[in-house]
């Protein structure tokens, strides 16, 4: 008789010639004998097929060496090896797969059949019996149980010889089968029928005395009564078979009656079981309809289970869970519900271990199952070796997130802590924490790491009684996360709880100046002050205030700077020159003696010859950059001699209908100095091209030479562009670093440079040396007999306040104005003689 593997191989060999042959004989005629070439082709095809299978097997074996948890590769390797007939490799492949995964009932049946076909002797029977035992422990499957029962009944000599030991063994095996699947609503009757048939067979071969026969009859009757009390799909047919059997035994008068001569207790149980079956029939029908959809089947099973739980029968609920996980083995919801139900109700150690073992093998990636597994083992008081074994299996699995590994580590620590009174060494807890920190620290978040280290430090103090070790835990945490405020807070809290105020104060001194995220830096400063208020002396409090106050000011300033950068409009008003009214140009009605005369429009003076000093004064007056008739007076344009002011020398003040003259407000004007003398307006415009917004450029030039004086005014469209321009201060334009500042017409050049003035300040000549009337009077108010002096009058000024006009301090050489200085000295000497 060929084994299943041999049959598969023969089928493959028989199919090979058909694939190779070019076709069949014409008109259905078959040749008397196949040609020799066909035999050789068939042989070659077999060899090629065997070589291809061998290559496939080698490839699968290599793949499993690299990825031993590849379920599909295991299945394909077993199929290839079963087809090739290599029983040794096949057996090893099945064992290897079962080491990582539970096998399906069909795979257990195939394995048992293959071993049975090759079995010989008692040793083989024991091995196959163990295979069936392993198979029925994986999943509930009625067919596998029937195969197991039939094999033992047929091949066990003690059972087949009906010895007392054999009868006891077989009855125990049937009782186990009934316990496992006898409550299966649709298929449980198959186990009951097999049990009855076995007992009936014993009854027929019983040639002993009447007493033994009566006992056997009672056994069969008891099986009928038990089955009739269970809600099974074919309960009505079971009642009919029972009545027929009773009639054969001569214990009934009317076999066709449904109730006659049936014991009342059996009849009552039968009716109750019928009602229970009718209540469950709708769920069984839904399961048969939802067989093709796993999602729908899961929902039906969950509703069915909830219905069974409402009756409070743990055995029925357990069988229904077994049915569900057999059909949906990788449903974590089912396994979680199943294990939780057993923890709440049965609490049987053997059952709990079995179910949790199968649950974690089917759903290795569900950390909650492993956590519940460890807790359940602790409840049933499992040994430390068993708990450690399950924990090590758990941390070797692949979970979606690192938090799930943390949960398993903490569960392990919890268990060790609770069992410390039983004599466990604290070193187990410490080593678990060390392993957890090493494994989890690179990938865990701050909150989770704080939880781990806080728990660790607490146990070091409370159980290990080692405060140095507890501090070491936090110091290691600070090395990795010293910029996290919460780490410092937990460390300080531990010291305060233990009453170590000196150590807590030292920690505050270490961390108050550190930069923490958000408002953490301010929070730690305030926390230090609060700590000293509650725990320290006055000196400690004063020291904390002394340390913290400048730090808080620094943080406030930094915060203000950051806000100003993000929102320029929120900058403090005192730093905004544009909003300072004292820095705006005043109208021409200003009468201050220090007001530069060039900032006011003059009455039309009589035309006269202009001296060199007058030329220089008028050229310098272009700094006021007045506007007349809507046109800007450029630095390189001629300054008109006649300028108008609000009041007319002849007609007095102008009427209210006359428009007032326009003055630059300088709200959006930048003043540039130290400009390279080669630079032109185009260079300046290019200098500000990166910020844009330039409206006008007024480059100041020498009146006589028309060369640049290195000064300029630049008008911008708005304040934002002006602020951007000021930020370019001290940047290079051509070969020199230029100074860029907001235009401030309220201050003279002397005030900007010196900062102060003496009590006997001379009349100012403007920002750049314009003409100024002596004693604060205008030209038209001077007496007729007095001589009018043009240019700067420094005759009566203290020598300390007068800068030589012809002396360049930088290179100590006379400059261009040296000749004019000589003419002025001669004029002063003439006055002295008079």
C-alpha cells in the first residue's frame, strides 16, 4: 500500500509524461506499446522535476535561515518536502515550524497520517500518540479528535484486547474528548456517537455474568441521558435512537411514542436542551452564512459569546471561545476576551497556562496578552523560572511601539517587587532596570523615561536602601537629558521627600542658569525661591534672590528681543525714533537760539556778491534738504540765494489763506556718513537694493569742486524699510564702512559729536557749518552801523571749543580750506586794529 507521500509522488510522475508528450493518438487509438523515446523523455522529465523541487527546497531553507518567522515559507517548505518524500527533512521542518507557530488541524492530520504510513512497532505508536496529543492541544477540532480516538482504539493492543487498563484508558480519552468538544452545538454529537458505539461494542462482546452486562447497559443508557441534556443540532434524532435502543433492550412498550417510558428527569432535560438549542440556532445559522467573511464571522462570534456569558455557564462559554479561536486564530480581540474571561471565572492553573500559551503563540505582537500572561502566572503562584522564561520570550517579540516594551519591563519589575518578601534578591530588580534603560533609552520619549527612572530611583531608596544608587539613577538621566526640566524636578522632589534640603539646594544651584524649553527657565527660578521660603534660612533665601533676580531679568530681556524680532511693531516706544516727537523737525515758527538757521526759510535778502565763506555756508546748508515748490533741493544743485519764510519782511506774517511752507519730517530718512568719495547715487541705491524701498537719495557735494563730501540722506517709503536700512550700519560700501543712522534734525552736528554744550555756547552754524546770526538775531534785525560778518565767527570763542578749519587731525596736513582760513585771519586782524 502506497503512503500519501508516495501517492503524491506517483501522481506527479504520471502527470509529467502528459505534459511532455506532443499529443494523443489520432481517433482515440492507443499504441500497443509506448515508444522507447517516450520512456526516455518521461525519465528526463522526472529528473528535471526532481531537480527543480530540490532547488526550490534549498531556496526555502535559505530564506528561513534569514527569516525564521516567515509563516508562508514554512508552509511551502513542508509541502515541497512532503511531495519529495524526504521524511527526515519533513519531520525536522514540521518541528521547526511548530517551534514558532501553532500548526493547523489539517497539518496535524497530515503529519499523523505520514507517520502512521511509516510506523512499525510499539515505539512508533507512542510517537504518533504524542503527535495527536500535541495536535488536540493546539485547537479544538472534532475531526482531529475522531482521528485520535480511532487510532488509539485500533492500534493500542490493550484497548483492542479490552483489558481493564485498555478500557480505562479509552474511556478516559473519550471523556476528555467530550469535555473538549461535547458541547459543540453542530459537531459535538459526533463525539457522543463515537463514545456510545464504543460502549455498545463492549456490550456485544461481553460474555461475562449478568451483573457485568447490566453495568455495561447502564453505561450506554447514561451516555444517552447525558447527550439528551445537551443542546445539540440533532437532539431529536438522538431521542429516536435512544428509544429504539431501549426497545431492543425490552424496556419500552411503544417505540413510536415520543415520551412514553422516558424517565421524567431525562424528558425534562431533553425539553430544556431543545429550548436552548432553538435559542442558539439563529447564531449558528449566522455563522454558516458568514463563513466566507472573517470580519462578519468575528462579529457573530462576539455576539454569540456575549449571549452565552449571560447564562453563566463557563463550560459552554469556553467551548464557544475554542470554536472561535480555531476558526479565527489571529484575532487578538478573541484571545484577549478569552483569557480575561478565564481570569475572572475559571481560574484553573492548567487551563490558564494552556490558553495563554496558545494566545501568545498566535498573536505574538500583542503586548497586552504578554502582560496578562505574566500577571496570570503570578496569580496562580508560578515559579520564578517560569515567570522569567515567559518574560524573556515577550521581550524578544516585535511590538508596534517602544511603550509596549516598557509596559512589559514594568510588569516584570512589579512582579519582582511584590515577591521580594519570598526571598528574591533585589539585584534582580536592579538588573531589570539596567536592561530596560539600555534597551529603551535611545527610542523612548521623555515622559516614559521619567516614569522608568523615577520608579527605579524610588525602589533603590525604599527597598534597596541605597541612596547613592538612587542618585546615580538621576545623574545618568541628567547626562542624557540634562536640558529637560522635568528630570531636574523629579530629582529635586526625591531629595525633598527624603528631607535632604542641602542636596536639593545644590541641585537648584546647578540648574537655575540652564536654558529649558518654553517657560521652564523662569519656572525653575521661581521654584527655587519657593523652596527657600519653605525650607531655607533667611541667608539661603537672600542668596536665592541674589542668584535668581539677574537671571530673570536676562530672561525677560531675551523674551522681549524675541518678540521684537517676530513682531517689529511690538518694540518698546523708547527705542523707536520715528515716534519720538522730540526728534521730528519743527515748523519754521521755531524761535530757539540753537535752531539751525538753515532749517528755516529766509526772507529775500538783497542780492550781493558772495564771498568764499558765504559759498561754503550756503553749500553746507544743503544738509537741511529743504523742498521748494514741490521739488527737492539736491546736494549737487545750486542753492538759491533767495529763500522765503512764513513771515514777509515787508508785509509781516502771511495770512491764514496762504499755504505754509513744507519741511521734511525725516520720519523715513536715513543719514549716511563716512561714504567713499568715489561713491555715487547709483552706488548708494545698489547698497540698499537688498532691502528696497528707496524713494530718493541726496548726496551732499562740495559747492566749488562738485565732489562728494561723504554724506548723504536717503528717503525710504516706510518705517519698515528704514529699520532694515539702519541694520546695515557699519557695512562696507566700496572700500569703506559706512555709518547709517536715522536722520535727527533736532540735533546739530556738534551735539551729536560732543553730546554737551557750554553755558556760553556760540551760535550754531547748522549741522554742517551754515551761517548763523550773532546773538540770536536775524540779519534784517542788525543795526545799520554795525559791520556784517559772513562765515563762521570764532573771534571770541574759547580756543578749546574751536577746531582749526585748516587742520586735518587724521593726517595732520592742511586741507582744502587752508586758503580760506588765511583770508579770515587777515580780516580779524583788521578788526583788531580798528
